[in-house]
C-alpha cells in the first residue's frame, strides 16, 4: 500500500507593506527619508508652508484637486500632537503608517 501524498499549500507570500510596518528600523528609515524630503528648510520640523507644498505635490501626482488652506490646516492640527504649530518626525510617523496601511 502506498502513502497518499497531499499537495502542500504554497508558502504564503508576505505583503511588503506589512513587512515594512512590522520592521521598526525600516519604518523609521522610510519615515526619516520622507520627512527630510518634506522638511525643505532642514529645520527638523514641517511647518504649514512645507506641508502645503507636499500636499499640493501629492495632489498633482494623483491628478486630484489641490488642497484648500482648510485642508492643510486640518492635517496640520491632526498631526501636531504637541500643539507646537509644526510637525516633528515622530508626529509625521503617524501619517506614514496611515498612508502605508491605505496602500
């Protein structure tokens, strides 16, 4: 009598976004790189003007309407956890995580 050999399920491929979200070092690296691209004056924080430029750039790339001043203010207030009027890299991390989860 021969043994019945069942086919093995293919190894599940991990989603690269999930892998990135699970890897704190890589997530920090990505966050820092994007943050530095948006922090055009190199001050270590993103102000309203820099945020607006970044949001306008994303809108242009996505072929959607540019954000209003109200939209920019809403994002700034939502990310500015310490209410300093600017976004630091730690506050920006929350945005990166939400964007990655949405992909």
